[in-house]
């Protein structure tokens, strides 16, 4: 919804308040401008984290998957290092 409402909000500031009212009514909470902005940032971060590529055995970053526990980091080396 962010992309589709952005132009309307930029053209008519009262549209932003209408969006806040709609979200507040739908979820039964009082949304503020800052709250909606923070929520949008959180959603975008979750989307990026979800779609971020994971290291594979033949990764171009120089990282290789290991059979170590999840708590340890993958073994990485900088390009050009042996």
C-alpha cells in the first residue's frame, strides 16, 4: 500500500490523516504519523531480511557454508586472499 498511497499523500496532506484513521479503525488502535512511519520501516526491514540471499558453498562473497552450529559464523575471506 505504501507505493500506491505515496503520491496521494504528497499531493493532499489530509490523505495521510485519512490513512491513519483507516488503520486506527481497522486495527482498533490509535495510530500516529510517527507510529505508521516506524511500522513501515519495520516491515521493510523484515522483507529485506526475508529475501536476503544466504551464503552457499559456492558463494561469490568468499564465504563457505560449514557444518558448524548455527551460533558460529561462516568462514569468510576477502577476495584475493588465499
